[in-house]
C-alpha cells in the first residue's frame, strides 16, 4: 500500500546537466533514443523503458509482435526542461516532456535531470509513461473509450516504479495530481463520466479532471465489490450506449459512487500491481556513439523532427547545408538535409540530397521516402510526370522495412495526387498502415475516407470511433461524431463533404 499525499511542495524539474562531449544512440525493441549522455545512464534509461513496455503488456495481456525500425518510438533527450519547452512550439509554460504520434515515426522529447535525483526518475518519466500508455492503448484497441477512461488509464500507468529486485510496480498513487485532488473542487461525477475537456480549458480544469479520472480508474480496478464493472462499462460504451446510461447501468447510483470515491481518497492508502517475471530482465539494448557527422547534424534533426513552420524552416535548412558542406556525402547528414530542404519547399534540392544519401546507402528508407515526396511535389508542375517512377521510391522503402507505415501511406496518397483511383494493393497497404500506426489521426481519416468510398459505412464508423472521444481535442470529437451520425443515417455524401471541409 502507498500514500498519495505526502507534501504538496514537490520539487520542480531539475536544472540542466553538465555538458557531455558526445552523442550516443540506444536501440532496443521498441525505442530508439538519442542523448548527449553517458553510455551507462543511457543504457539504464532504455532498459527502464523496455521494462515498462513489458510490464504493461503483461498486465493487459497484450501481444508483442515483431516490429521494424520504423515501429520504434524515437526519443530525443534534451539538456533540461527549458530546452524541451523551447522546442514545444505553441507551449507557453514549462513542460516536462511531450510525445507526438505519427505514421512517419512517433517521437518524444524528455529532459535530463540532476541535482541529486536519480536520472530519469521524476516528472519527465511520468509524462512519457502517460503518453506511451496512450500509444499502447491504441495499439491494443479501437474501442471508443470516453475521455475520463482514456486519461485515467494513462495516469494509472504513468507512475511506474522500478525495484532493485527487477520487479515493476504499476498503479502507484498519482502524487503529481495531489493538488487537483486535495485543493481544488472536484469535477462533478456526471461531468466526469459524460464530458471531456475543451481545447481552451483552464489549467485547474485539467488538474481536477485528470486527478479524478485517475482516482475513478484506480478505484474500479482495485475495489473487490466493483470487479468487472469497468469491463462492462467499456463494452456498453463500445456498443453505442449513451455514456451516462452506460455508467448507471454498470456502476449503479452515481452519487453513491462519488461518495465512495471521496472516502477512497480520504483513506490515503492505495494498492498497486507488483509485476514480476524473469522476462522483465530479458532486455537487449545496443549502445553506440554517433559518428562526428551524425553528432553535428543532431540538433538540426531534433528541430526537423519536432516540426518547422514558414519562419523556422529557412533557418533549419541553412544550418543543415552548413553541416553538409563540412561532411559531404555522409548519408545520415544528406538524409537530414533532404528533410530540411523539403520542409523549406526546395523540392529539387531535397531530391538531390536524397540521391546523395542513397548513393552512399541505397537502403536508407527515409532517403527513399523524401526522394519520393520531393518528386511527388515536383510532379504538380509537370504535365508528363512519371508517377510509376515516383511510386518506385515508396515500394523500395517498403522493401527495406515492410512494417513501416509511411511508405504504404504515401504510395496510396500518390494515386490521389495523380488524380487516379488507388489500386487494390494501394488500398490494402493503407489499411495495413493504419494497423501499424493507429495513433496517427491523419492516417486514420484517410482510411475512413476510403471505407466510405467503398460503401463500408459500419466499418468507417468503427474506425472513426476513437476520434469521437478524443480527450485532447473537443473540435476533433465534434467533427468525428458529426461524421458518424451522417454514416449512421447512410448519408456518405454528407460524411465526405464534412471530411473535405474539415468542419
């Protein structure tokens, strides 16, 4: 048993670590990590992440199929929390880390920590484990789970602790939500169960919602009298039952449930799951130092990976050109230059950089992808564009890594860009891409569009369902629900019109 509320004056994220001379890469089954950090610390971090993945899969009885290089989550370890906040475009306050799911490769940014704390042990780990739990949840289910359960699930697993005996503790009290649970007025039980948060909701609303979502998830998981209720509730919601109706049918009197939650919180004693297995210690991590050229381009890679806009793209491209001039024909550098040139809409230069990368390494999948993307953009101004040649880039990238969803998605997209009906193989590839990267919302919407065009309205509604309860976007939730209503009314024209307008 553990206590939740120890002290509200928890320490903030630590300051920057001392500068290290070299960048290292850590590769494991599910992660690819880049850090300007000691090899020992990096190996420890990668091992902890893999143990977390194994522990959650064991508890949830999830399969762990083989994945390709593109299936790994790429993590960039920044020098400190300020560096993470700076690169988090659009964020106005310090953050401890963030994660971006996408078909081109999911990425995360976390800071290093010092000041007497064990590395990787506080807030950034909690943030990453929360987001990675979303990643795993979407891999394991297409169910339309409500916002409170989506976030409660992620909060439940976010506090994982790793013991010296090799075990992993899951469901540890969410002490980072203590302020919202103890100092703020609680979210009404009916609102918690039936609503999400608005896109512009104040921070206090997030604190009270996330805290109460964790509390309800934890209570329903461990209370003996309520065993099976959570599964029943999720099943009813998935079948289309109204959220409050499903809650009342599964949990009974909601006011009684609310009072029980208050008592559960006041008791301040919580169970957790102790996961033990020899398999938890069967983790393989390969550490290598980056070559000088790779290390030189790494700051540029980080900025490109995060995403640039019309203001920052020219600066990033100029920096990439400078590194490429120092390390001519290096495949890693030229691949990054291709992306930077593409982002600045210098498509011919992007194609040239991709060609140079492929001359040095013909099996560099990302270079093949950017070559194909650049040629696809250039084709817009060519009446006689060779679309078969363009598609060969994506087919070649697919051969390099058959489990990479990006070339499958781009191969399908090439038919749309050419004004042609996608082939059966292209459609099958798109469907498999969504299996590989169900977290990517844009890819999911492409799959929905194709299902509507094929007249598979029920399957399209099911594919839309996770977006209809998206906890992070109220606008996205409303949009998905309108489309689902149109499909339920057998009105594909209205559904496609909404999809085209984005409203």
